[in-house]
C-alpha cells in the first residue's frame, strides 16, 4: 500500500513563488511507486487547495484559472487519522479527499518556514518533513540565530537590531551603527530569505534608505558590518541532532565582490522550454567551490555542528562568508528549507534527488516515532476528582 504524502507549498510569504518552483521540482522526483503524492497549495491568503494540476509549473501562470479546477480543502484529525477534506462540504457523498500519512512542507519565508506551519502540523500529530517548530523559528530569525550560534562558539558577525516601533529613534540607531561598525554595512529584514529587502549602505543617507526599505518587509531589521572583500560559500547538511553529514561546497557567482546576490539572480534563470525557473539550480555557481582543502574541511565541519546545535532535521543549507582580506570565515545564515532543497549540492556527491527525498522522509518518520515514546499526559485526571476549583483554578487552591 502506498504512503499518502501531502506536499504543502506556497503560503503568505514574499517567497511564495520560490516555494512553488521548489515544490514542483520535488514532486517530480518523489518515488511514485512508494508514495501517493497529494499536492496541497496554500494561496497568499492562506487558503488550502488540492488537485492534480498543481504539479504542473505552467499552470501557475494563471492562478485563478488553476484554482477553479482544484478543490479547496482543510486538514482535520478524526478517528485517529489526519484527513484532507473538502472545505465546502457536499450534502451527498464523501467529503474526504484522502487520508494523510505524512506532510512534506516545501515552503520558504515567514508564516510557513518559520515554525508556524510546523506548529500546525505538530498540533495535528501529523509526521512532517524538516525542522521542528523551534529550529524552524530560530533558523528564520537571523538575530536569534546569531545569538544562539555565538553563545555556542560559532563564528558570526556582530549586529544591531531595530524594531519598527523605534522608527522615531532612527537617527540614534544610525549613530549607534556608525560608532560600532562604520561603513559599509548590510541591512537585512530579520526574518526573510532569498535576498528580499537586503541592501548595502555606504553612508548615512543610504543607511536610512536601506532601513526604511527593510522595514517594508519586516517589523524588525538588523545591521551588520559588510565584508568588503567577500567570497560566499554554501554547504548543505542532511540528518538530525544525532547524526548529520555535509554536502560538497558551492560558490555562488556574483557580478562583482561588491554585489549582493539578488532575488532575480537566484531564481530568475528561467528556461522557456521547461516553463519557468529552475529555482536555485539555475544560479551560476562553482561546484566544488574555489577554496582550499582546509577551508572546505572547516566549513563542512562547522555546517554540521551548527545544524546539530540548532536541533535541525532533514535537509538545510548553511551559507558562509569568507573575508578574503584575513581569510576569516563566518556563518551568514541557515536555510531550514533551502531553495530547490539544495539537491544540486547532493547530486555532486552522488546522492540523486529521489534518494535525497527518501532520506529526509525517513528522518521525519524517525522523529515522529521518537516523539511517540514521550509521555505528554498523566494517567490521572484532576477534573474527575470532583469539587469546585473556582475561577482561580488549581493555582487558587489552598489545598
């Protein structure tokens, strides 16, 4: 009997379209002999739809037309199972679309990759692929990630954080940045990926503009010193807190060392014959990266240790920066659900995409089995004891 695998993608995120690309890639590489693939698309209004056409990237050129041929749906736990049912209930006939055995979130960005969707799936007690609630949330929040990594001895750049309700103090914040870092600096939304809202500032005016632009994407931003003589290196990791391994390293190709890889550079390398972008696989890169064996070893070892330290599971990509002026290496960020699931890095290590997917599904099932061994309730029920607890509940009791 096949395993019913719900591939969830889209969502209320600025990386919505990237998620669609990654998910369609993944669905085309899942073993159809073993899994019954059920695409579940989240609109930008957080509505769920399912339908066979959702596996076709070309269908997303006209989303209203696509959805008219799909079924709006919702996950429900009933009779010890998680089921996908029709949102608009029919008076006659079954409203159950399918039982769901495991969820496979292929999502990027806020509201979906940041632990929100993972929490929903965990509440349903549905096994799901990838990082859990906490590691997903930490991985998305660049400031929290830096604090935890720094506390555990990993190399990260210092930064300063600002919240949108502090905008009336922007001049004080700019002065603080100038005193701590000087120029140039990098400004980032705290909780976005795919280079959205990220810019470099080289003076006070451009810093103010960069801060205001970043705040249009997030209510919290951070500023960190720019690595002027920069080489970016990315490394993927697969595994869990018990055991993990690193992929080969890649070096994204920039137009110049002063550039920040843009959203368009990462995902815009489309192919008209295939019907759209190849996602992160279309980015120009050197694989393996042009680095020394010592640098490669350090990056791979650090990537694995950081992955395990943050409690990650499944496949992730950790991005590094090398300051070529002194050869210092820093962790830039972790992508808990990387674009294209970083399959191109594992392919170079001899792990084909279908095999990569099978590995991370097995890791999800392993985590769920381990969670089932933990006690989440006592056998006794205090509500069955009788008596009046009052409005203060147990805390108000004098007993």
